[in-house]
C-alpha cells in the first residue's frame, strides 16, 4: 500500500501523541542542556495546590518577559498581543511531554469557549527544533485541532523563561500588560481535570 508523505507525517504525529501521553518526564530536556541549563538550577520552591497541581513560588516573577517570536506560520508575534485581552493563558510546552499534550487538549476547549469573552490562549513551544521541526509542530497541533496561536521560543527567550520554570507544562496567567495574575501553574491533572481548573481560574479572576 502506498502512503504519501502527508500520510506518513500524520502517522508519525499520532505516534508522538500516543507516546507522549505515556511519558512522565517533562524536564526542560535537551534544549536546556544545549544552553548549559542544569536541572538543579530550575528547582525553585514549589507549593502543591489543593487540586494536585503545583504552583511555583520563589521566582519573584511579576511580569512575563517580553518577546518577539515567530508563530508556526512564520509571522512575528510580540508580547503586545496581551493588550488585546483582559486575561491571557500562556502555556509553555514541548511535544515530547505527556502532561503538555493533556493540557493542550484542555486549553483547546478553553480557547473555543472563552475566546469571545476577553480571554485568550497562547502557546510557546520550547522544543528542540533539531528533533521536531516547525512542520512537525504544525502537524501535531493540526492533528489535535488546536486553533490558538503557538509560538516557537528562540534561544534567547528560552534562556529567559527557563529561569522562571521548573518543568513543562508551565502555564502563566497574565493581564493586558503581561503582569502575572497568579503564581505559575505547573503540571497537568489530565485533560478533563485541566478544563475544570482553568474554568475555575478564569471565574475566580473575574470576581
């Protein structure tokens, strides 16, 4: 049976998703090692939330670092995008991280439900682009039917954001100025649990 290149890519992406769901290791990975970041440097104090997820403390991060990055369509997107919404959920992820894939599934639902209610979702991939290229990331998100914007962290931004996170997924909730509205959320409770968590977060921030 003949399988064209697009078909092979789809099969490969599905394999990545299936594999990622069963992986527990979500360290910064090879990109961090390439940049000389030691896992021990990323071990900030972590408090466990009542829902089982973790909130990173001790980073003293009040505002998400500014960025000017490329999306998967080659367009430049800057942190000015925060000004278009009262709340933006910024998800830092990588394709080989199972909990990241679970959380992306939840954020897809959140984006579809809240995008017309002044709430945006923005993904930033910190993947090693020598392992999975832009086309691979695009096919992964297309297979998952993800509609919100996803950016690719360059080396400079990776170095900057990595100092404020312990592992992936790490999610920051910011206002229209990019200022954090709560401590960073780390980890996933699975897609359904994450949907519940993000809905509760949004509703609590609106009060």
